[in-house]
């Protein structure tokens, strides 16, 4: 508890410091661009009022107020700019810190140089940084600190909408021969809302149907915070079809929104079966594969009151396994994979991380916020005789931005080794 408090306090302090930094930067830019003192004051006051109103709206419940299932002016003009500003201003501030320290060190070096010269000491020293070079360095620092704002706009207006269809061949030794080439399509982390409206979900459903899978897996987080959106997301997903059926599991946001039971019934009314600590035998030509599903579970406190804490992942799942055939697990949280490998589950499908959502994993694998909660951020993993694939999902959480983690629908082709 103390550790979480300290971490939260540090985050708040850094956020406050970042806002102070950017307010000061804005004042400098206004001063340099507007010669009239009267107009500078008017622009500064207007900007400050807009800034405070935007913060007040979002921090007083705007982000978790009743969510629309289509894009609204409120979301476009109040929520999206706020999220974009917070993420990008924080990133820019974190870039500015080492640049500022380097500038202070350079200033100290120049001060020492001047004192040595004034003392008349015959010590060969490099000349201080020229005015031209200093201006170049200042412009470079400005470009680096403002780059996150450009990247954020790219992530909001392009990458967030740039769906990728990933194909993965999964080799399972125990796969019955009749299921050779069996195709499973996975959709995850829908997060219906203003920035993932129902019509957009239907578009993704059309893409999934066009891939002609034999079975479709939906791996949780259909809603975000608002329980009233569950009917709309179920109706949007009801169009997904596959000859061997559509199955799913629930995520942490279904738990937090308290819709686990109700959304399960809604899906059932549309012919979609949510597996909650149970199995479904997929039959073909006298052979079966065993499809398992579990609710969201965690061993680390997360969310309201640390719900769904377990001492051991996948308790009771061993009784659901079918020996001698392929066992495939739907589990929203990829952290269940270690236990799945111990149990001998052949293949796990997960989501939860959004692939990091805003990440620099293309620079270095550790530059992803999701590394704080799991080593299984995205893509394919193998342990012992078990395999895991973590789907990046199609929705977003917190801010409608994806960077380095475009939305994904995955198609798996099951083959015998």
C-alpha cells in the first residue's frame, strides 16, 4: 500500500512539474510572438482559462462520465485534446529534463572557463560555445521536446485507425489430423466508446468475416467504464460469424463495470458463448479440440479494491483439460501463461495490454508502459511445450492514441508439428 502511494505521489508531482514547465514555455512563446503587452495579457488570460476549464472538466469526472457509443462533440473537443495534451506534455517534459541538466553543466563549464581566463592562467582550454552554436542547440532541444506532440497527433489520427491483420501458424503436436489448417480469428480489447463507435466495430467485424475463419475468439474488454454501453457492443459484435462458432472470455473492464453476468447473457442471446471457467468441445469428423475460457484474474492489486486477486492462476482449470488432444485457452490476462505452461495447455490467446498502446518498443523492448504489468506485452511466446499470443486489440484506453502498437486482428492456422 505504501509503495503504491509513493508511486502515485511521484506521478502526480511529475505531472504538476510538467504543467508548470509548459506554462512557462508558453509564456516565453507568447512574449516573443506578440509585441503588444495588452494583447499578450489577453491571450495569456484566455489560454489559462481554457486550460483550467479543460482540466476541471476531465478531472471532475469527464473521462468516466456516461460514455457515448458514437463520436460526440464533447469527446472530440474536451476529452481527446485533454488526453493528447497530458500524454504529450509529460513526454516532452521527460525529454526536457536531461536536456536541461546538460545545459546547466555546459553553463557551469563556461563559468569556470571565464574565471580561469580572468585569472590569467596559461591553461589550454577549449573556447566556450559560440552564440550561433548555442542557438542551434536551443532549437534542437525545442524540436525534441515538441516531437511528442507531433507523434501524439499521428497516433490519434492515423495509427489508431491503421488496422493490421496478423497471420500466425501455430504448431500443436496433439492437434487431431482432421483439424489440420483450422483457422481461428481473434478480436480483443474492443473498448466501445466515442473513439471506438459501434459503426467502427462493425467495420472490424466485416474484416474478420472476410478472413473466413472456422472459429472466432473474443478475448475481453468489450466495455470501458460505462455499463450502459454493453448492449451496443454486443449488437455490434453479433455480426461476426464462423462455422464452428464464436466464443469469448471476459476482461478486467467487464469486472470493473460490473457487467460480467449481464453481458454474458446478452452475448448468449446472439449465439456467442462466453466461457467463464468452463470448456467447449469443438467437434469435427469424430475428433475434438478443447477450448477453455476463464474470467480475468490477477496476482497484483489493480483497479478498484484490487478485485479478482488470486494466489494461483487458473485454479481448477486442470479439471477442464482434455488429455490426448489440443487444449486452447482464452484468457484476457497474459500473465496466466506461466501457469498454463505448467498445466500443459497447448496454446493461449490473450489481450489486455493493447501491445503497449503508446510504446517505443521498436527502439528498445523495455520502452513500453505495459512492461510494468507483464513480460508478455504483444506477439508470440513459447515456454516448454506451450505457446501464447498476445493480441494488440483494436480499442484504446485513457487516450485515443496508439503509437508503435497499431490495432490488430489475428488469424491463427493450427497445424500438426
